[in-house]
């Protein structure tokens, strides 16, 4: 899974690096990129935070690293603010950037950006309450939303190859489908994690089973 997540994350990471190069190199201003040149701070914050969040977050799914409290705590201390910055900057761009004519995916971006923000926030609350089962579940959901750009690229590319260029409504529906796919995978991962915890022997296993029951 970590290798697959890194590969999936490389799609938006490379696109973000290209956008940063465009901004730094003084590329020609077009109707598609004018908003980024007019207000570069939000998109730069978004690219940097998403890059950190997607790549570092993939390693949180490595069992050997998850078992190391020091690693998990240090990585989480970086991932939580990176995820919040990614969600907030994405919401700001969706709400305030002047988008090209015919763009119909703003409501969807606002919906899932808000869902990512809420998921990470609930994960933080659960951590403060030492409810590690809920913490892991909410952070997994937030990560699934945050890395959906890679899934969106694959879904839209598949549509292009099969049916040609999608119209604006179809593109918005395809983007929504990618977020739904990621969240479905996240719920599967959460369910499997709960099953493994429930089978853990001894007092630790009983403790996790109790916490998992409360979370459900």
C-alpha cells in the first residue's frame, strides 16, 4: 500500500512542481493560470502542504513504522498541520479564485475540502482524548480525501481513452467519483485494521477490541 500511495501521489506532486516552476520562471500568463500569478501565495501553500502530506502520509501505513511510537508521533506532528494547510488553502482557492468559465466542480471541491478539514480536526480531538482507534480512522479518511487528485487523474484519463474529452458536468462527476473511490478504500482499510486488532491476543487485544466497539 505505501508504494501504491506514493506512486498515486506523484501525479499531483509532479503537477504541483510544474506549477511552481511556471510561477518562479515567469511563464506566459494565460486565462488558465492568471489567477495563480495574481495571487500566488495560496497555490504555493497548497502545493507544498499537499506534497508533504501525501508523501509523508504514505509511510504512516507501513506497519513497522506505525509500531514505532516516536516515528508516528513525529510524523503526525508534521502531517496534521500539513493536512490542515492543504485543506484550508484548497478551500480558499475554490471559494475566491476566479475560475475559468464553465467550471462546475467548485461545490464538489468545497464539499470534500470541508470533509477533509473536519476529518483531520476530529482526528486531533480523538488523539487528545486518547481514543487512538477513532484517531486512526479519521486521519485515514482525511488522507484519502487529500490524495484524491491522483485518483482523479487516473479516472479522467480512463474516460478520455474510452469516451473522449468529458464536458464540464461529466468532469465534475468523475472528480466526485474519485473522492468516493478513495473514501471507500479508506473505509475498507479501517475495517480491516479493526479486524486485525480484534484478533490480537492478550490484554492489549481486549483493550483494542473494546475501543473498536466504542468507535463503531
